[in-house]
C-alpha cells in the first residue's frame, strides 16, 4: 500500500508539473520582477529544490518529511505541491504564515521523521499581485471583486497605522478560549515594529511582506533545537499569489536555502545551488527595472 501510494504521488506530481498554465500578464510579470527579483514559478521551485537536495545532499523522497509555515489561505496551497516531491506535510503555520504551533509543533514534526530520514521546512508569508499589476490583492475564482492578500497581514498593518494596538488587552474575538489571538499577535507585532517597514523605497505591502518573512524566519529558528538527529534543510522566502492561481502560475521569491547535516552546529547557505539549477533549466524573463523571474517552458 505504501509503495502504491508513493507511485501515485509521483505520478500526480508529474502531471501537475506538465499541466499547461497561462503566463501572467506583462504587468504582473513586471511587478514581480521589480519587487521580487529572482522569483521563480511554483513548479520551478519544486523541481529546483528537489534536484538540489536529492542530487547534492542525499535527501530522498521516501525519507524526507516536509513542514510548512505558511498562511492557511486556500489560494496559498500551491506551496503544498512540494508534497509531490517530498512526501507528506506537517503544517506549522497560522495566519500570516507565522509558526503558531511553536516549539511543541516543531518537536512533534521532527519526532515523526522516518528513521535515517531528513527534515525540510518551507516558510513564507504571501502577497497577491493581480494580473493588472496591482500589489496586495488578487481576483479569486468565482468572485467579482479582488480581495486583500494577505488579508490577515493587511488587517494587522491597518490597525498599526491607526495608532497602535494595546498589547495588554489581547482580545478574545467572539468569545471562547481561543478567540482571535493569532490576529491580535500580528497587530501587536506590527504596532511594536512599524518603524522597520521602509515604505519610502518600496510599495508598503511589499515592505510588509519582507517584514513578515523576517519575523517568520526568526520564529522558525527559535523553534528548532540546536541539535537534531537527522539533516534539516530550510527554504524561506515570499509566496506570490496571482489571479486565479489554478490557471496562472503562482511564484516564490527564495531568500533562504539553508542546510545542516546531522551533528553540524551551523547552517550552510545553498541558495546559489538552487539558482544554478534554475538558471540552466528554466526560462528567464527580464523586467524593465533590472529585475527578473523564471518560468518553466509549459508556463511561457
């Protein structure tokens, strides 16, 4: 049964990669290339990460357990295509992509890795860029009007700009034990650190996405113990949603690709290895501002 499931997973992954998608509009491509230079389509990310880890670092499909710290937004699920290359996924993330499962969540995830296996963690906030090039929103399937993306981050940012959030009065939303604590944490975090968003040099929602990436990375690294019994790889960046991502490819801007073998004290940066693979196998689209992005042949 396990072998049959594995074969089916690989077959579904292959069919997904080969499925034809329409390229995003020129306006959308220019916004991505200008604000997130080096962004890659989702299928390009999956194939590149798989090749680097399996060819250069002895990761394998059956022994690797994937975890994601991404926002649960349904349009953000294209990151889960990595499951086609690296097995099942353990979700660590909550609103905004922050790893709200904490140290207990990571401990549970790492305890589930197969014997002599490997850990792979992908972490990212997300942002929408519509087909007309507008940043911070996308048109979702079946909806007439576009919606904010990421909505939770936009709400937190709006609250921070309006004068702040009292960290001593965490709301409980509509009642109950859980309430709306995840959004409250995002509001508090942005209120306390609003000065870190440099909106004079870039679009405010682009600045917000880089801020959230930084905070997610900090929390991920805090949750990982110094010593692990198996190798671990981390890929961090920013997920870029497009209008109706089922027909137009979503993108990912890789900012980190780190690896640490069993017994090693420090992470090694292997992001250059990813771009070596991507640059030799995918199509580069240059932006007018000097930025660029990568698409597969099927997405051109």
